[in-house]
C-alpha cells in the first residue's frame, strides 16, 4: 500500500480549519494578485495554441493551467512543475483504491516520497525566505503551533494531487459540453 501515515496525515489535515482561515484571510483575488495568475496563464496558453497549427486541448491548456495556478498560489517555483506533475500522475492509481501491480505500487510510493521530500525542502527554504504566498502562510501557522511541518507538507502536495487532475478534467469536460450545446464541434474548433 501507499504509505498510510502520509495518507492519514493528508486526511487529518482536511479536518483542520487553519488552511481555510489562511486562504480566507489573505488569498482572495481582491487582496492577492497571485490568484489572478490563472487569467494571465490562460491567455498565454491560448495565445500559444492559436500560434500553432494544431493544439491538443488537454496537454496544451487544461493540464498546464491548474498546475501553474496552484504553483503560483503556493509560491512553488515553476521549474518544479514537471516533477510535481509526474509524481501526481504516479500517485493517481493509489487514489482509485483499486488493486495495483508491483510497478504501480512502487511508483505510487516513490511519488509520495518524492512529493514529501520536495515540499519538505521547499518548506525549509521558505521558512528562511518567506514570501507572500499560501505556503509561507501555512509555515507561519506551523511556527505558531497550529500545524506541524508534516501537515504543511501534506497540505501543499495535497493541493496538487486534488486540484490538478480535477481542474484539468473540468476544463476538458466544459469544452466538450460547450461544443455539444453551442453547435457541435465546429463551435468548439472556432473558439478553442
């Protein structure tokens, strides 16, 4: 099985209100321009798709947009996105609660270790050099005794695992639905 203590820590964090308080206090669009990164990133990705002859929506837009947005919100360097994306992908079979073969199990366990190690290092660096981001806010909560460092780490990588694939699927499904409702594929091709 995927390391149970990591999963249990992530589930216990969901019960805490500290993250909700941190998000509510300082990470609203009116008070924090990081939230608006999604709009700028969406425009950039759309421009890149328009410039090319063809673009595959999921790989050119739906997958990179939530990844970049979550990274910006947390203050995670964009250079880490490829690793986080791969670890999230490798961990996904564990979330399906279906039997895994030895290869999938090893990849899921390595993903948990990779994500946890990456975010432990980032928490240590951000503690030395805090920023105006959600991760720094969570670290401040930990420093006040409201969260442990393990909970900060699990919250950070949990946002990626929970938000990345689901947001990407939502974007893809929204475009398909739009195409069906507004005149079929030709409407989707014209707009997206």
